[in-house]
C-alpha cells in the first residue's frame, strides 16, 4: 500500500503560485452564552500553490498558507446604555484542498483548513483586552470554493468555510454554584471573496 501511494504521489509538479487576498464576511454560531451577535467584515492574505497530480488529471492539489482575521460583534444593555463588544480572532491557516478543472475558467474545490491562533482580543470602545488563553489554540474547518477565470493572470475566488470543532470550552454552574458540566461553543463561519494574482506558472495549464 505504501509503495502504491509513493507511485501515485511522485509524478507531481507545481502548476502555479498565486498571491491571494480579499475580504471575509465572518460570524459565529453555537454561542450559548450570548443572546445575539452580529457579523464582521475582515480580511485575509496568503500564498496558494497548485500541485499537479498527472495520474488523477483533471484533479490537482491546492495548498495554501494564509493570515485571516475572524470574529463577531455583540451588544449588551447596561441600564439605559448599550455597549458594543467585538471579539477578534487572528489565525495563521494551512489549507489543503482537492481542486477540479471543470472548465478552463472554472475550478471548484473542497478541503480542510488548520488554523493556529495567534491572538484573540475583546474590543469595547477604545479598550482592547487580550483573551488568547481563553480559546482553543487550533481551529479545524471544512471549506468549499470556486475559482473563476482560473486560466487568467488575475482570477476571482469565492469560498465558504466553517469550524468543525468548538473554539471555546468552559465550566457551567447552577444558581447555587454547583458545576453542571462543560459547555462547548463558538464555531466560526466565513464567506470570502478574494483576488488571486498568479505570480508564476511552471507548467502549461489549460
């Protein structure tokens, strides 16, 4: 089995490298401790590599390293005053996706993303509070996207992604202070619209 995998993976070559950057519509779900929350508009920037798999053509592997900002907003009423809180998460992601050359201009793909949490902060007015230790240091998610005009030097990439594991675990207590068990929550949900600029192309790609 190992020998077969080596045979399948060895005849590979780099198709192209892209600089990828754009905007993210980011929100969360599964947040039991917040009555309501609002999405945020953030950004992402990274490098994408297309790796050819000749024996599996027209499929190829897309590997990507990128920086991404995620988060959400919530509003809390304190008497007659409404305060706005913003939760911000800063990640470095490594993405692996299986892409399919549907047409010369359209390339859909599915994959996984693994994120390392660099910083987490709570913003209220002009105050910033570092709360990195509160959330899990790793984010695991599924993603699906479509690259349009993929045979051009500049293409459009639209992607949706969601966390598959909660990013926060905390203890729950009743009114008397007795522990009721752990609660897990805060799953990221994002929609990205990005431009992909081809930096170089090492092999002919239709």
